[in-house]
């Protein structure tokens, strides 16, 4: 079995959660050029750890490509408007950095950040509108989203010069700054 196939098998095992409940993958078997089967020389990992090792595999979980202990994981509260506004602020910070720095002024990246901000604010509005997910302070999410959409149109229809990008970055900053005091702190699940 080629190296990439072994890696794929390990990734699939992790993704499917086969490691949980005490099941451990001992070693991926490969066929040698002589026809015999031998374990691979891959380094020990959570996927190849023997049952009864110091950390029980049922206590481990894959998060963003990392294997960590379950007790250290707190899920991001994506069904709360607060988290969406918080994430929109992160995108605004990234957008500002791209707009202010001409080395990072990739047209596709700028559009991606603008669309992501709009999507997060629209979703936050729909979550707050449904009632039980209120925000800590009254925030005009629709007005904020419309302002970002206006800046999106302004950027899209512009010459995309450094002066235009600087102007739009300053406008994004003016939208973001007042929100930082309330929504800048990460929400704990």
C-alpha cells in the first residue's frame, strides 16, 4: 500500500470516529516487495497507540486537524447572534489588514471578507430575530450589514486604487471600533 494510502486510511479512521470506545488501530499492514506482510514503520500516534496506553482513545477527539482531549474542547456557540457578530469583527480586522497593506490587497480575498462579514451579520440578525438568542446590547445588525454591503458595492465599482482601499478600510474601522467593546471578547460555550 503506498504511503499516501496509509495516510488516507488513518485520516478516514479518525474522521469516522473508529478510535472511540476503546478501539485502536494497531498498525496498517503493507505488502513488502517479497510478498510478505509487515507493519509499517510509521511513528506512534493516537491512531496507532495500543489499547490501554496512557491516554484512553475514547478521551480524544479530532478538532481542526488536531487530536486533543475531549475535556479541553468547548464547542463554538454558532447558534448565538453574539458569536456571529464576534466572527464578523474578526473578518473586519482581516479585511482592514488587506485593505491597508497593498501587498495583501488581493481582490478575491477582499471580496471573500466582505461577503463573509455580510453573511455573518445576516445570520446573526436571523438568530436574534427568532427570540431567545438576544445580544448583550441593542445592535442594529441590519443597518450594519447594509453599511458593509454599501462598502462592498463601493469597492466593487471602484478603481481599486490604494487611496480607495484606504478610504474603505477607514470606513470599516469606524464600523468595527464601537462594536469591539461588547463583541470583542470570545464567548464561552
